[in-house]
C-alpha cells in the first residue's frame, strides 16, 4: 500500500488458531521391540499439564509374551498450537531511486507456551505422559534495509 507521501506503513499478521495434532505414534511406537500396550481407558481425558499431558492410567502393559496390545494408532491427541505473529513495516523514500525500509517482527507475540512433544513410550516411565519439549518462546527482531 504505497502512497504519494514520502513514506508508507504496513501491518502484517498471521494467526494460527488452536489445532489438535496426533503424536507421531502410539505409546511404545508400535515397534516389535516395544509392542503396543492394551488400552483400558480414554487417554485424552488427562489433565493436559506439563507433568501429565494425557491419562497414563489408560494404558496397561501386555501380559502375554509376544502378543500385541489392543491400543489403536493415534489414540493420544497431541498438543495444539496457538501462535500470533506480527510484523510492522515502514518504507521511507530517501531519493527517487533510494528507499529505506524499517521492519519490526514478532513471532509468538503473546508468548503462549506451546507443547511440542510428549513421551509416549510406556516402558520409559520417566517420560511417559510428560511433555518433553516446547516450541519457541516470543522472538522479536528488527531490520533495516536500504534499497538503491
């Protein structure tokens, strides 16, 4: 939106509304070395906290050696994502063929904590049900560009 004034201003924003995503696998990841457990309840009724993201009591180890449990793929809904990114730009014409652009950009402007990965391996009790990583916090950056 350039105008006849010697400068122009722009605002850009990106909103990522909350969304649920499945974890990359089921508890124990469905591999032969760690077969799927038995699902005895709804894992998504958990408290959704950092220390217990899903209901860990919804799973039980398989008691028959070599058998696979009844837990379905994608049974645990992973954490959602809520981010608000924004950029402010100001273009200033210095001469006919020379422009200066100032940019201020903010990523995750409101600094909302977004959980990234959750421990889903039943046999790893230290991380099972725990949030093991979070996404980036608020990031602010400034830029100045001279175009000639």
